[in-house]
C-alpha cells in the first residue's frame, strides 16, 4: 500500500550550490540535512526534510550516471516523485498485473531503502519511484 510521498527529487549539477539555495528557501537547519553517495545509482544525494516528506537533490557522480544524462538533456530540474510503500514487493507485483513496466527489479537505494522505478512512458511521462523498508 502506498502511504505517502516520501520525497521529490531534483537533479542538480552542483549539489553544494543547490543545497545553499534550498536551505535558504526552506529555512531548514544545516544539521537536519543528510548527504550520502549512492553507488548503485551513481549519484550523491542530499535529503532536506520538509514536514513528513523530503526534497532530494541528486548530483551525478560521473558522466555515466543516469542523472548526468538527464542533466545534459534537460538541465537542472525535477527528476522524480517517490512514493512510500508498506511492501515494495507487493506494489511491484500489483503494478506488473496492471501491465506497467518497472525499470528493473527492486534494489537498494539511498538511506538503505529498497527502491524501484516505474517507466515514465506508462505514467504520463512522470518518473515515479516506490520506496520500501530498509534492505
């Protein structure tokens, strides 16, 4: 079951610059922000809490990162919406029964959570991510 919007992700070329901008706009304390590298996705991420959800800033770790390719094509901007699930395997099976394609199988993402993306061609050109419990 989908329980809430976990985060809204924004692709950025410069994480430090974007962090400064979003921290100022949102008025958040620097200590509330978490930053980590996610090798499986080839990104460096920062999570900024906003109430019960987060803004996720994504900076590519190299030219072969999917985020790098996104930035070349689109520039900085919104990348995806992540929806929290109580059971990512159940949600993945439910989506498959609706003939909606995932971009691979569930895997470990930022914060140790299990994630899976839905193909944007089948979700009105919006990249959706399901996030589940820690792997």
